[in-house]
C-alpha cells in the first residue's frame, strides 16, 4: 500500500474498484454491493449534512478489473451541501474502512499532528487530514453507517472472483488509491463493530442535536472552548465546524451573548456503578456541526406603553 493520503479523495464522485481477473462482475454482487455502498453514502451524508437529502447514481463503468463511477447528487431544491463537504466526504468513508481494519491491531501506531493524523502499520502509512479526522467521532458512532458498510463487504466476500476492493478518484487510475485485499473482507463484513471510540463498554460516545445558549464565544476557528448553557447546565466545548466560522467571517451569521445555536453535539459518557447509569464526561464535549443560529427572544414594547 505504501503511503495513502485519504484527503486525495475529493469531489462529489468516486470510483469503486472490484479487483481480480475480471472484465465483468456477477450481477448479484454488483447490484447488491452498490446498493449497500449507496446506503453507506446516504448514512454518512445524514451525519455530515442532514439538512440536504441526496441521491447516489451510477455514472459509468470501466476497465481496471471492473470499476463503477458513483456520484453523490443533491435531491430536491431544499437545503445545501455544506461548504467543504465535497473535500472530505469520500475521505471520511475511506478513513472509516481503515479504522475498522486497524483498530484491533496492536502493531498499529497513531500520531496526531496539528493538521493531520498519521497511522502507521509495518511499512504502510495512512495520512488523514484533521478536517476529516475531527468529524470521525459522529460518523463512527452512527449505527446505520456501520451496518451498511458491513453489508457492502458481506456481499463481495461471497463472490470468490473478487480479489480486492478499492476506492479511487479517477476511472483511469492504474491502481486504486485505497485498496482492501480479500483476506480483509471478513473483518469489514463483521456485524459486531464497536460503535464507540473505545471497546470499553463502560464508556460510550453520544451524538445529539441540541440547542446551546451562548455564554462566551471565540470568533476565530480553533480548539478554544466556547461557554454554553444546555438545559440550564453550563458546558464548555470547541466548535469543529469550519463552515460556521466562514459564515461568521463573512457576516452571513450574526450572533451575540444570549443567542443560541442549533448544533450536533458529541460527547463521551462513563458508566457510574453507584447511580446505575451513564454520566457525561465534561471534558469531551465537541460541537461537530452548527445547523443554524437561534436569536434570543426580544421583549417587544406595546404601542402606547411608557
């Protein structure tokens, strides 16, 4: 594999590579694997861009064993693709595949840098831009994403003619950028994926859509924690949504103290034996996406009042 930068998977379309001595592929395998992959794409989109429905279309087929071009398109007139989503979408799916392959391997090392995360195993290196890595907790914790990714590999594992599976940006690429060998299909086809960052069942990740009242704001993107109130309880969390900061900078969004944000909030919980329930870890709150500002209610003066 060598060195792979999943950030090279950009745009709204991707090429799925079915490797082996193939000039065609079994219709059942082709159809059902594409359906499962399309469902994975929709599930990931539902996490990253829930205000915009999509359709997934087969654009073309080509040689190189056997390849299919898949395109993600807006469906209907409502909503929009979040700015920058095209640059990270397919990289997130590739990262999800690599994580499920490598997370149980004791020989895997992970190094977190300011702009990227580097995963190393043997002589192979996987580079994940932070714009992708920072959105993985919400994607990883979604059961629909994991279930449909598993279905994709269950289907192709049953067809012995397929020797490898890959993702690549261009139909003409000699080799796919991301490639999974047949020996790894079984791991990816497993239905018992852990849906949390850790396999410790006493600790879990939660992702919720909530309304946070702003107490203190930082108007420059980064890891500084904003102060919020959530259902009357104070919390601190950084905002990881670069699109939100772009809109602030262009004055497309105007907010102030006392206003609220409609957001996707991710955090971890620990199981408390004494209470018999999971308790939020206050150090792990992250705002992964800002859907919209919510201005505070202003008291209106009645006509004729003092």
